[in-house]
């Protein structure tokens, strides 16, 4: 059934390891959802805060960035700040989830949902 002929005990150990990895992954995802990450644009005129999972949580716009005659530049700064924050969140995701994905053999184990 399994290489090495260990049978039931090997399968049980394998399932326990898979369950622990799944719990570790869930804990890491929860930690990401609670970790704020900041990005900025325009030399700090616009700052965006997202969670490590990429959910936008806050946006701070310095009054100096607001020009009623040029709302396009402000919109560009907001987009750039959010993108910067999301890039930082993706980096954090790689740091937190990358080792877990490697522990799962990259693509997970056949038949398991991760």
C-alpha cells in the first residue's frame, strides 16, 4: 500500500502531519488578517493601510495633496499608495505562508484541500 510497508501507523502519522500543517496554515492566515501593513505615495502625502491579507483598512491624505483643480493626481497618488501597501502585504504573505507551502510539497498533498 505505502512504500516501506509501514501501513496503518505511517498513514496515521502522515495524516497527523497534514493536520498540523493545515492548522499552522490557518494560524498564519489569521495572523496575516490581523497584521497592518502600510504603503505610501507622493513622498508620504498619501498613506494606505491594508491587512497582511490585502484588505484596505485606512487611507490618510495630507491636505497638501488636495488640489481641487487636479483631482487626477490625487487619485493617482491614492492608487499608488494602495498598490504599495498591497505589495508589502504580498511580501508579508510570502514570508508567512511560503515556508508552510514548501512544507506541503509546494502543491499540497494529493487528495487534501490545500
